[in-house]
C-alpha cells in the first residue's frame, strides 16, 4: 500500500514538473524584470527537484535490489524453510479462497 502511494506521489510530482516546465516555455516571451526573476527561481527549483527525484528513484531501486538479494540468499541458505513458508502461504490462501 505504501509503495503504491509513493509511486503515485512520484508520478504526480513528475506531472507537476512537466506542467511547470510547459508554463515556463509558454511565458518565455513575457517581458518584465519581475517575470524574469520569478522564471529564474522556478527553473532553479525545478532543476533541484528533478535531481532530488532522481536520487529518490535511485535509492528506491537500490533498496529493492538489496531486498531481492537478501531474499535470494535466504532461500539458498534455507531451502526447506522457504518451501515450508511458501506451502503454508499457499494453503492459507487456498483455504481463504475456498471459503468464498
């Protein structure tokens, strides 16, 4: 559930960044010192946000890979425990489905 929320948040953030970039492109011909200053600040913040988003994405990928490696090691070191857990989960799910 938390992963789905994180994914949705990341996707929403990407959409906001894309919309902000489009808005900056559309207002590029607007004149005025205030507009230029705000546009510069927004561009800087967008670049910073993109970099932070990339770092978060890399961290999430690294965590997922580490979890996968840990699971793989556990299964190789404890094949009978892994088989027993999988069988128990399968039986439990089968019982729950059979009750409906």
